[in-house]
C-alpha cells in the first residue's frame, strides 16, 4: 500500500467516523416526536408574539374603560390648614367659621388683624351631564379595541403559517438525510466492489479513487444535513416558545401534490388584517366626529361640602355649594378646525393604505396560485424522473458487474438518482408551503 492510498483511506475512515459520532450524539441529545397539529397548538399557546398581541389587546380594552369617566362622577376629598394676617382673608376665614363678633368690625381690627388660622375639610363633586365630544371619543376607543382583536387573530394566523413552513422545512431536512444515507450506502457498496476488483488487478486505481472521493463527498453532505436538522429544530422551538436544543422527529409526511380549491381566486375583504385596518378607519371617523363636537357647548354639574374651624380637630361650621355649568368655547384660534383637517388627512391615508394592501394581497394570491401550479408540475415530473433515474442506476449496476461500464458511470448514475430525489422533495416542499401560504392569504375572519 503506497502513501497516497493510505492517506485516502485514512480520510475516508475519519469522515465515516465523524458521521457515526454524529449519530451517537443525536441519540444522546433530547429528542421528541411531534406532529404538525401539536406544533401549531404549542406555538399558539406559548409564542411571545401572541403574548404581545394579547397585551396590546388588553391595553386597548383598558383605554376604553377609562372613557367611563364621561358618565361617572369625580369625587375629591381635601384637608387644608392655613393661617394669614391679610385683612380680607382673615375676615373671610372668620365668616366661613361663623365666628364673627361685634368687635371684629372695629376698623383697627379689620385693617390690622392678628394671625388668623383656618382648617378646612372639603368634599368636591363633579358630574358630567352632556359632553358630545367625549361620547364620540368613547365610541372611537371601543373601535380601537376591535382593531387589536383583529390584529391578534391575524397574528395567530401568521404564526400558524410560520409553524407550518418550519415543520415542512424540518421534513425536507429529514428527507435529505434519508436520501444521502441511501446514496452513501450504495456508494460504499460500489467502493467495496471496486476495491475488491482492484486488489485482483481487474480495474484501474483511478476507479477506486473516484469511489473514495464520492464516499467522502456524500459523508460531508450528510454531516451538513444532520446539522440542518438541529437548525430547523431550534427554529421550530423558537416559534413554539420553548428552549432550543431539542431534536424534533416528525410524525407527518409530505403531502403529494396538495390540492387547493380553485374557486377561491379573490382575496376576501373579511380577512383579519383588512378588518383591523377597516376598524381603524372607522375609529378615525369617530375621532373626527369627536373633535367636531367640540364646537358644541358642554353641560356639567358640580358641588362641594366643607367644614371650617379655627381648631385643627374642629368641625364647627359647614357649608355647601351646588350648581350646573353650561360652557361654550366660541373661538380657540382655529385650533379645532386645523385639528379636524389633520385628522381627515390621516383618515384618508389609512383608506389609501387599505386599498393598496388589498391590491398587493391580490397580486400575492395570483402569484401563489401560479407557484402552486408550477410546484405540482415539478412534483409530477420529479416522480417520473426518480423512477427513470432508479431504473438507469439498476441497469448500469448490472452492466458494471458484467464489466461493460466503469466505476465513474455508476457513481454518476447514483449522483443523478440522489439529485432527482432531492429535487422531488424540494418540489413537494414548495407545493406544501405554497398551499399553506394560499390558506393564509384566503383565511376569513371568524368574528
């Protein structure tokens, strides 16, 4: 055995040993069988994007609850301690305390009072009666809660699509590993057969070297494919809101030539993201209406009840004040007018964005149907090509055993079969992903 042959055999041994170590590592790592349905349900329960969408929904609901203030009274309680020698305030304190005596009208006392304390406990009440701008603002806040409800639903739909795509990617990776393992087994058989014939002096050394190179190449690709399983599993873990490091084993296989009802050719306007934007437009209309209502007068009631005393713990005198106030802002420097103009422009912008999104989605839907048709066609051709490549390999192997073709022909036939199998798997993957995307594009809201 010369040095070149020894080095090639050593390299081949190390590559095959690496693949064996990877298989052992897979066995030692945390593995888990998972179906597509389980992956989707776990993601919808744990994914952080869903949690964030639900938080936005709760924030909007809390904002809406704040508008209950337009119906409910506002009550304030205060306790104030004061002292003054101001003539007007000192006399007023005594009036509120109801402690005025004849001597308090002495001009010297009126003009130069001593320090006069006042301790006041007050209960104040404000009751909104009629505020049209606030009523429309409340209705706008209610529309905003619907916006976030639709956004949450669309987030769920998008996450479902992403999990489907990730699961299909994992399927494709396992298929690639299987194809490469089959190719490696066949190539190893060719190498063993070639090596035996070379030792007998029946074939040239170049045939053995070609077989060794092919084994090394497939082994290297198989190592990369096993790493891709880890990558795809980690991505699926991230979508499901779980820790990375688990190797998932799929339980669902590829769907052959998936079907999609051809009747659904137009984007439905009841889709959740469209509905969210439509509700945002309606909320903008209500905000505009609320600002317009500021031109109208407001009607509110108010009242207070208070105790006044010259002692900190005393409640010697009490009094109340109640009333109704009609207020009307006649002119505020055109601020309301200009605000309405800005709000209308923002509303028109939302309308334009909604129309553009609908048109863009229709283009995506049309393209997705064409992509699905192409993927179906590729799947059909791929199945035929795999059968033909398998038959060609079988024929060449028979001829090779009879000494009619060389090792290179067998290796090329094996490579062709592996490529056709991978192309078929890729076509099936593309068809399934496109079908999932079509379902995402045509999903109607259930609200």
